[in-house]
C-alpha cells in the first residue's frame, strides 16, 4: 500500500490525498514534521518537503506534490483530474500552480508560520500584522474564485479537476487556521461547500493538528 | 507565432525558451518586467509572473512555466523532454520542482533581488550577508548535481530531460549574477559545459540584462 509522509495541515499532502481518494487509491498516513529535518526523511526526499509517497512493495518513492499527482493521473484511469484538450489541461495546471505557489506563499505559508509553527515549535505569539496581510491576500484570491465560478461550474471549466483539489486543499488549511472570511464570497463559499460534503474531503475535516483547534464552521458542511 | 513575455534573467522564461528551441518551435520575445505590475500584463496572467506565452493567431494564452512545458510536451512530438515510464516521468518532474522551487527560493530569487532589483529598481546596495547565504546554498545544490551526474549521464536518467533544462535555466541566471563557484564541482561543471555549447543555449548566453554585466566565464563555453 502507498504510504504518505505528511502532517495534518500540509496543504500539498491534502491535495494528493484528495486526488487518491477520488481515484480510489488506498493509502496509509505516516506523520512527518518536515521542520524537524529528520535525516531518514531527507534521504527519502532531498528537498525535505511533504508529501512523500512511498510504496514498499513496488519499491517506488515519489516526491513533489505535482509530480505525484501527474503520476497517479497517468497510472490510474478512474476520475481523470487533468483532462480535456491541451489548452484545457494547461488551464488546469495554471490554476494548480496559482494555488500551490501564489496562494501558498501569500496565505497558507504565513498562517502556518504564525499560527502553527510559532505555537508548536518556537513558543511565540503570532504577529498580527502578518496575519492581517495573509487574510487580506486570501480575500483577493477568493474574489478571483468568485469570478471563475461566475463563469464556469468548476474552477478550470465544466468538470471538477486538479485545480479544484489544489484550491480546496490550500483553502481548507487557511480556513482551519482562521484565515478565511467567507462573508463576502457567495460563489466561492458555494463551490467550497460542495467540496466539503464530498467523501474524499470528509476525512481531512475530522483530523486535528495537535493542540491547534479550527473555528467552529471549519468542518460544518452547512456553514 | 508564439510571443514570450519575459525579461532576460527570468529563469522560468529561460526554461521555456530552452524547451521551445530543442523542439524547434519559433517564438518572439516581448520584454516584460513583472515587478512593474503592468495592468495589461496582469490581465494576461492573474498571477503576474513571467513567462506568459501568447499566440495571437490561435488565440491561446498560457501561463505558469510548468504548465507551458507540459503543453508543448503534449503538442510537439520532437525532442520529448518528459519521457519514459511513469516513475521516470515522476523523477523528471521531481527534479524540475526542486530547481523551480528550492533552488529558485534559496539561490536565484535572492540573487535577483540583491543584484538586479536593488540596482535597477530600488537603487540600493546588495546585502552581502544575503549574497553569502545564496552562494552557500547554490554550493549545496551543486553537490547534489555532482552526486546525480556521478550516477547518471543526465540529471534524471539516461537522456536529456526537462530536469536538465530547469536546472540549467536556474543555474545560468545564478551564474550571470556571480553566484556560482564552479571550482569544487567537476561533475556539475562538465554537465553544464555540455549545455552551454548546445544551439538552444547560445542565444541566452549572448543576451545582457540592461546595465548588469555577467562575470567573464559566463558565456565562455570552454570555462
């Protein structure tokens, strides 16, 4: 069986887990805190990042969440998530990159730093200026989702794709850490609430990251 | 014809240009400084990053360098660069991500900030501590390339792949900005010197970024 080295609030591990669940690929979780720089983990992935997928029977190790997603897209026919014409696939990958890179750098990463690592690792208080900036930039991204959902049923077009999984993965971590204000974003909220009730998403919403608690609306599918 | 919005020291544009040249796809360059946040450019790419590829005849706009590379890999058969088995392709993509993300964040981005943007935009002097850190981390990456080239003719295996193009693109920008010390890296230097003499690479080496000059070895194929 595939083993996923991850921690509960890793957005890239969440994206891979959503993909595997949609495709019906079973996996087991192995807890890995990449900030501990464990030597055995560095050997699995020179980049030192989660997720890493390891299959002991097949003797395969995969690293980098986009490389992992492309691998399962190529090897498992069920539930294609990078589908359509070459330009359609480019649009899916453009949006995946936007959430993996821009949203992560502007929103998820500072929230993880301020609200998770400062609490669990450094025993410091969060910097309220950094939190405010992250929430403002989250808001900008939600406006862009509103715009996309005004024009398309799913983020990259007429069907659910890896773009939706990547966006939902980042947003779910930001939401857990109290970084999302849904009040001004009817379209984004309705798109996300559909996601929250999918069977692939439910296991993520029930997990907790050590002593850090999410806001009450986080796992509520009707919120 | 394809138009590439880019600036001469954008490592992601260089990766795409190397791929297009290897595949024999003609293009023209359009100078874009993404730090100017030009509104018309933001309309082409919401993420505001170079490169963006635009084809006026086909009315196609592509953004995100990895999405762009996958698009040309899917639509142009010549010179396959993400080739082989599913695990082989995952290895290529893992290394592309390592250079696009880890090398860029640790080396190329701080060098661009200190030696390009501070000079051209902010009119400040570079921070020598940041430069030292970037050069030390470049050194760590070159050791990893030495290790790969000890075991394989090309970074991801027996043939040239997008991993080599991604690595050479980042390294060429770092080298232009004086961030690479080749003296301890015989294997990495021999791999890179093969690249420097490829026809796809020559146009990049002759370009200059405004008033910023590269070190004398930069464009020398025998250095």
